[in-house]
C-alpha cells in the first residue's frame, strides 16, 4: 500500500448493516482508505486487542503507521440504556 493511503482498522461485532455503512463511507473518501476488518462475532477479542492486532498486521505488511495519524471512532446507532 502506498504511503499516502490510509488504513482503517475496523473491529466488527454482529452488526452487518453497520459494517456495510462503514465500508461504504470509506469508499467515498477522497483519499484511498484500505479497510482491515476483524470479525469479533465469532472470536471476540475485544476492541483494544482487535485494534492492536490490526496494527501488528499493518507493521508486518510494511504499512507505515504514525501515532499522530491514529484516530479512533465508535458509532452507536442506538443510545445506551442504563
């Protein structure tokens, strides 16, 4: 992947519609974005472990990473109930 491309690490958990929306939004970006998706539905590693696995895969593949370019975002289509 060229250095000007971005990697999006996506921990996926049982919400296919949400994943489809996320991938579609990445495809609409003006800068190329490569999604790295881990399906936590079967083997739930949790958010942090999944993101760390994505970073390890990126490093193994030679994809440049910079901590200042790291952004985390969560999307919840429904408010949490307490």
